[in-house]
């Protein structure tokens, strides 16, 4: 039993340590690519990893018919949404999803905020993000007929599967000085990575404790 507990705690510790390393690697990549020149994102399909964490410039027009809100996003302890709006890139039918930032939720959560979206050709700047594909979802995100305006996660694969046009495999987080956005206090990729290291050390400590307790009980002599 002691060996089983120790092995389980070590695996949990390794998992937390790996999460901390991934966060640090993501921050290092963002810092390195942030020093590079901005890349123009157009209608030609791109490979997602080649643009991960790069600064991109794009020109196009927003389309609000498939705009949606990502729920349960918190800013300064206030609940709200991220506003995700497709942008039709200039020169073709290709779209890219743009995360325009955070807006607060209304007092009655069933009511959705009204957001202003500029019309006409825009030139925007932001960071290309490759969103995750594994989500923990409470309930179902399946739409019951028409377009669903609130999503629990930014599921790019789901959006691309439902669209009748091609979609770039990245999401652009709008830069703080770009027009047409809202609150854009984007978290650092390595935010609170120390917490995962602390959890890892805690799990390793549990493993050591289990073995030490076993040794103490095994070698204890009767009075």
C-alpha cells in the first residue's frame, strides 16, 4: 500500500512539474517571437504552429452573424465574457477568429450584453494563439437550432466544422492599442507557474512520507 501511494504521488508530482515547464516554455516562446517583426496574416491557409505566439497584422471586415461570447471569463473578480468575432480577410473567403477582449456580464446572466462592432475595412494587430482542444464542459454546448451565442470554451475546431467557409487555424488576441476591442488584459502564459511547482513538491513530500511511515512501522520493535 505504501509503494502504491508513493507511486501515485510521484506521478501527480511529475504532472504538476510538467505543467509548470509547459507554462515557462510558452512564455519563453512568446517573449522570443515578440521580438520578431510582425507577420501579415492573409487569405492563404497557414500552418498553426508556424504562427504560434507571433505578432500578426491582418486586414478585413468583421462579420457578426457568427459572433459568440465565451462564458465564465473573470477580470478583477468580475464575471464576464470574451467576445469572439470572425474577420473576413481581405482578398478571399478566408476568415480568422478575433478575440476582441473581455466585457462584463449583465446582472441577469440570461441577458447578453450588446457590443458595438465597426463596419468597413479594418487593419488590426494582435498575437496569434493556438487554442487548446481538450475541454471540461458542464452540460452540452450543442445548439438547439440556430446559432448559439454563448460558448463555454473557445473551440476553434467546432467553429470551423460549423462554418461554410475556410477558417485559419489560429485565433488572434487583439492588441491593446488596436481598434474595435474591449478589455485586453491578457494573462501571461507562465502566470502562477510557481503554484504548480509548489504542488509538485507537495506530492513528492507525500510520497516520501508514505515510505518513511512504512519504514517506521516495519522496523518498530515490540516493547
